[in-house]
C-alpha cells in the first residue's frame, strides 16, 4: 500500500480519510448553501474538493474547477482576469456548441468586467448548461490577495448570485465553494457586500483515530502491532494529514530496510519506538529533513511579514507557555493539603482565549495552532517540539533591534529600569515599530521605557527650575554688590546698569521661553498618552492623564491656541467614554470573586493570595481577613450585611465579622470549595465544591444536607429570592435545582436539571423576581431560563452570545433588567433581559473572574486575574450603547414626539426603540432587506424601503397600507414628506422620483402625472430629504453636487463646492439652511439660494451622517472615521464623540433636542445625551469621577493625588 506525502489524493485512493467535513460540504452544497473551506496548508482541502466534486458528478451534476493561480496574478488587468474566469466556465461546461463566444464578447463592450461575468452567467451559462445543478469550485482563493486591483466586486457578485434566487429561480441551480488559506475579512472587508455572512464555513480538522482506519492496511503489512503504532502516530500528529501520511510512509521505509521486511516490536514499546522515529526523522535537524516542505512552510508563514511577525510570535509564545505549565501540572489537579491531609484543587493556568483578532487568524492559518474549547492550542506535539521556546526566543531576538536590553529587563523580573530605552534609542525604536504589530511584552517594555523617560524629563525639568531659582538668587546678590559700586560712579553706573538691564531682560525672556517650550512638550506628551491609553481601553488612566494635561496647561499660564483644543478634546473623550472610575490594587495575586454589602457601602474581594479584603466603596481598605490555607474562591455577604462568608481551596467555609474577626470554620468538603451563598433570610449557607457535592449548612456550622447527582465538580451556587430553591452550576454542563419542602431543607429533593450548555457551567444567578435563572459557561454563552407560570419549571428562553472566551461569572442588576457577564476574554458585557447586548466594559488586562452589581444599582464591581478589583459606572450618563442589529445600521428615524426611534440594517427587519434604548417592537419583512425607514408627520405611518426596490407604507403595528415597486431604478434612499402625503425616492439611475399619495394608496385611480421624475444629476443619487416646511426636496449625488427641487419637479438650485461624492444632505428645522456631507471629508453649510456659508474640516474620512439641532445652532456630523463632531455654525468644533468602532453611517437628533442618535458598521446604536454633553463642565465632572481613585489607590503617585484639590477644580 502506498502512502501519499503531499498533493491531492484521488477520490478513490485507499488512504483517503473520510471526515465530518466531507459530509458537511456535500450536503450543504446540495442544500443550496454557499460554502467555504479556509484552513492552513496541507490539511487536505484539495483532496476534499476533488472527492466532493466526484460525488456530485456521479449524481449527474456539473462541476467546474477554477484554480485562481492559473488565471494569472502579476501584470494581470481586471479585464483579462474576469475574461479568464468566463472562458474557463465557457469551456468547462462545453458551451462552444451553442454559443459563439467571440461574437457574444463583442456585444458586451462598454460595461464593466464584473457586469460581463454576471451577464455571461445569467444569459449564457444558466440557459444553456444542461445539468440540473452547476457547482463552481474555486481553489487557491488566497492568491487573489496578490492581484494589483480590488476584488470586492467579485465576492459581491457571488453574494448577488444567491440574492437573486427569489427573483430568478435559475440561480437556484448555481452553487459556489471556495478553498484557500485566507480569512473572509482578508478577502472582502465590506460587511454589506460580503457573501461570507450568508455562507457556511466548513471546518477541516485532523484525523481522529476511529476515522484513520484506512491507513491501518499499509502498516499491518510491516509492523507486528499496527493498531498501537497507528495510535501513537495519531498522538504525535493529532491527525494532521500531511504528517500522518509522512509518518506512515516512514514506517514502511524503515521496514523495507530490514531483511525480513517486517518490524517486530515488544508489546508496550510502540510509543517509545514511534517517539524515536519522530525525533530522528522529523524533529532533529528539521530544516534539512523537511522534504516535501511542510515545517518550513509554517515557519515562513510566521516570519514572512516583518510588520506582524513579532505579534504572531508573541501570541504563540503565550500559548506555548500555557501548555508547558499544563504539562508540568498547571491545570486543576488534586493535591494534598499539608495541614489536613485532604485533597484540594490548585489554581488553573488558563491558555490564550480566542479573540478572532487579525493576528490570531493569521496564526491559525499558519496551521501551527487550532481552536479548542474557546482557546488557542498548539496543533500537535511535533509542532510543539520543533517550534519550541528556544526557537521562539531566537526569532524574537532576530526581530528586535533592542533584544539585549529587552532580555535583560525580562531577566530582572521587569523591574530594572536601567535596562529600559531612553533618548535617541527610544525614538529610533518608536520609529521602527511604526506599522508593526508586536507582542504584549514588547508593548509593555516600550510603555515602561516611555514612562521612565517621562519621569526623568520631569525630574530634569524640576532640577532645571531649581537651578534657575538658585541662579536668580546669585544674580540678585551680584546685582546688590554692583549697586554699591554704582554709588561710587553714578554716571558710569547708570550706563552700565541700563546695559545690564537690557541683557538681563533678554536672558529672562529666553529662559521663560525655554521653560514654556519644555512644559508645552510635556503637555503634548500627556495628551498623546491619554489618547493611547483610551485607545488601549485603559480609560481610567486616560482620564487621569487628561486631567493632568489640563492642570499643566493651567499652570503654563499663557494661552496656547494649539495646545488648548488638544487638551480639551483629550479630556472630553476620556470623560464621555469613562466606564471604570476606581480600582483596588492591594492583592498580591489574582482576585477570583467580589461581592457588595446590602447597603452598598462595603466591597469584599477573594484572592489567590489566600486572603479576603474588605474595602469601602471609595477604595479605602478596611480589613484583610487571613485564615484560609489556600486560595479563596468565593465571598458572600449575609442579608443584614453583618457577616461575610468565604470559601476556598483548603476545602473550608469561614464566617467573619466585618472587623476581621473569624467567627466559625465549616469543615466537611473533601475538595476545593468554589461557590458560596447565604439564604435570603441569612440563616442558611450553601457551598459548592469540586468534590461533586453541594452542602447546606446552618449559620452555626451544622451540616443539614448534602446534595449530589453531578458527574463533575460544582462551581457556583445561588438561592432563589424566596429562599425555597438552590441552583448549582456543574462542570457536567448542567445546572441542578433542589427545592425544600414544608418540613425544611432536610427533605429537599432535586426538582430539575437545566441542560443545553456544551461546556462547563461555572456561574448561576436568579433574577430578583425569581422568574429567570442565568447560567454562565465555558462555552462562551450565558443562557436565560424562564420559569413557566403553569408548570413552575424553568425552560430555556434565550442564549446570549458575544464573548470570545469562556464566561466565568454572571449577575443581575437590582431591577432585574440588566445582566452582567464576566469572561476570560478580559471583558464584561452588559445585556438587556430581552437578550440585546448593551455595552462592553473593557479595561482588565487579564481574565475577569467575577462580577456583581451594587444593591443600589449605582456601580458594578469586577474581579480580575491581574490582582485588581475594578469599579464601573453601571450607566454611562453621556451615552447608551446597544448592539442593535447583526449588521451595520444605515437608517435611523425618530418620531416627532421623540419617544420612538426606528432603525434598519442589512437585514429584513425594522426595530423600534424607546428613547431610553429599550427594544419596543420588531417588524420583519418576508422578502428583501429593509434599507431605510421613515415616519409620517403624525407618526402613525412608516415607510419602508426594501432592497427589491419596493416602498411599503405600514401602520406602526405592521399592517400594510400600500406598496409601490420602482420599475425605473435601483433605489438608494427614500423619505416621507412632513405632511405624509408624498414620498421622495433616490436611485442609481441618477434621478429622483416623487410619488403622490394617490399613487400609493389603493382605492384611488392611478394617474401617471402623480409620479415626478427629477432629472439633472450626472451620477447616482445617494440621499433625498424634504425640507421641514415641505416646500423643497434636496438630493445628494455622486456627481459631487446637491440639488434643490420644487415639488412640481423644477430644479431650484444646484450646490457646487465639494470635490467628491455628496453622501448626505439635511435641512435646518426652519428650512433656511442646508448642510451637506461628502467623501472629501468635509461638511458644508449653505443658504437656500446656494451661498456657501462655511466649510467644516476635521474629519479624516467621508461624512455619511449629518443633523441639525432643533434651534439650528449646532450641526452634528458622523464620519467613516468612526467619530461624531459637533460644530457651531461659524465652524468652531464644539466636541468630538468617539464611541463607535467602525464607520458611522447615520446620525439623527431628536425633535426635542435631547438625544443625538448614531448608527454604524459596528452594528451599534448609540443614544447620546446631547444636552448633558453641550452643558457639561467637563473638568469638574472628570475630577468628581476620579477623586476617590486619586485619594485611595496605592499605585497613584503622590504628586497626582492633589490634581483635583485646587480651587479651579472645585
């Protein structure tokens, strides 16, 4: 039997391994799905393609194979490339007999290349191809990244083929499957046009032992224990196809070298024999033995891009370190307590959580690592041995120009500041890192270097000031002595003193100028530092830096026209985005749990450092509770707030007074206790343990009941609000419920097991009304279980998805309307009870292990693996953020009474929200995406504009009143007139349509005259709007102009001035002014007669959203640069709002002027409190927010504690 090392296997090859992906791809294509198989090299993609194609051909379907590398990459024009695809399809489907290709091609002149491809498929391929189904397999798709022209249109065309199925059933015959080493975001970034968000990803994993049976045949012929040998081969390769075939082939080769042609092994030595084979023929001297090339391909993929190599190696280094700790016993394992001889579980050292970043995606595509239960894992032991710690360190040293100083700093435990970069070396390094993506340790090293240099600069400044004062005193002494001399010679003295006075004045001015320049440089550094910290989600630090910059600017005295707005913008950005406002930093190891006292005055934190700490909410440490002999895993206050319970890895529960006095120790568990909860009446305590039991105790330590029934350990535990039910989270992927009977807890029985999670369940919480249970799991979801009013049992209601790693804790807000989830992805997410994701709290630099709301609802406390407790505002007073849709938000309409907000996305639905951000209603369309929504003037009707060019008039409850389909053009925009009698529509045909009410409403005779076609633009019309007085229509076009029209169809004015497409146009409320937003990054303000009043410059990308405040004094602009700017009419920038993480597509201001609403490509709707923003004393607010942190946090420098104590801040 022959094993094939590299290349594609024939579909009938005896060594072909059938995996889950084979059936998934085959069935998905037959079901009509768009499929893509994106994975690393040599994972069997091409073999999968060939076999699937063979199976489909056997059923009579046509399959076309397109290898993108054959079409040409270098010096290929778009025309040549698209023609190559068309010709390949033409001849692969044998269409030459029916169609004269040359003649057809000649008729397509004048249209774009992608239009030719579409016309070919629609007019030639589908009508003339005889097969019932046609499948196009596109291989080596990643080679398109090397083309010299954009390929977005190609992928958008694939999406269009699927979107056209409802209108043209012939497209149901067509299917696509893409193969390559790329990610969807690499191929097309535009979420609105990508086919991948409606496609199916086919995961391709390594062989499992049970799947690899076909490989056994060849090994059987030459080895005495073939099954054991194959098992060891799979162990070393983890089923990686290339390596598995290579090792099987090596076994055959070794056997052939023996005289007998057989390998006879003593039973039990198979593992050792394969290990030696792997080491001698693959691992040792791997660079010379790597034929055919495999390991070198992985190496080159890691190191090819100098800009990202450091980051890739840094991430891989973390994965490697985590697995090395695991192999040395770092994950949960039983150990013996030295004091009691009992078993307990040690702290798990968790691997790197998946965050779907570009660098992690690139690392996955290298094939070196794979996803495993929400984390990154090295794919197999061979890779781990070849690309080991020494290799990684060597490559990083080769990349870093500062490797010697960096390694010395690391060797010092990150403490030796003499090893940090300074001066020119630091500046050279900062220049070197431009455009590069480095490891976390590199960024920490550079941040420490920059911070150290800033301190030294500050010290030097202070020394210079002291020296200046000393020099001034000395000068004064000399001047006094000289004055005595002047008394002797008055005339000469007068002359000399005059000269000296002029000289002294000049020197004084020079000194003051130098000092001012130094202070200005310091302020710029602080502004830059604040912006950098804000961008890296260290927002509390960013706010402190911004306040510090404001303080330095005040001390500078003189007005600096350049510095002042920079400082103000940095401070406003930090204030608007401030979530974290205090942190407690005195633990010496990870904080695993946190709880808040019933009166919200105290916070308790449990840590791996074996202690519990009590804090006031201002951050003052009240007490440190010592007594546990292992890590403390859980804490809970009694309902009266007088007692604190703690549970730990020493297997005990302890009760404490708030002054730190130990009241009682409960012993009974035989392993770590990770969950603890008081009953609502404070009389009982429930504990959850790794000994697979939940125990119920009286407050005096009497054990009442032991609950069992789990196949794994218990992690979290909670009482229902009525105290009648206990819920426990189990590592067997379930939540267990027990209920007491009338006689008490002694006879409590299990009542329900909640099943649905696919990994450990680690947290559980009841809603305040007891009607909902929230469970948190390592499967990266929170599940909400709703109590049935009839059966009284809990049923799965919603699954909350959004975290990038396992979830470690969950909590309800006091009003039960908000849920907080803490995750190993370093974030906390807030969700509405209806399942809507509200906002994400970022700031932790390591896993978040616990989260809770204060009982008064004013703050959220979280426990972090970086040894810190953080306090967060439960509500941002300036903005409310909602993940409102699954795609970008492109339309927002606000009712005239400002009570309701309507939003649409690239989805078939409209959502209605209250002005507080609560989801009120969702209207779903059966056909087509809803591109825009508009309210009638009386708010009773809405107009929906769908992707199939239909306008639908509906009541607010969804009742259809009328509809109108445009046969003139593809619609891009539409809007109701203020009186609700007319609709204006914009199209790609360069025209504007105005349709009267009697054209749309049934029951009235249709008259052609009621449809006005407004012609005059020279390119697509992107936006259309009525003036508030209903007299004019304005349109914005890709021809760089906006036009004003009367309702009878006459052109009133053309606004000329932009140098790129005009995307948006809006009237002021009094209908006397207009503002236009353009791709030239500017907003222009105009009068109705076309006079340009002002141009607002400041955005770094095109303007897609504009709105006036009701009084017409402020203009808001939203940009593709993800920022919103507020402007006065004279062009003065009032402030910049940064809350979106992607392009902003629309902004609107409520008619009452209280809200600014924005939506963007990050799927997020943000409600901004406009009046609070415009009337804010930003410095006073910022100082109020951080005053506790500055006063109590032990890591704050002494010089910064008084930042907010000066009169100007009060």
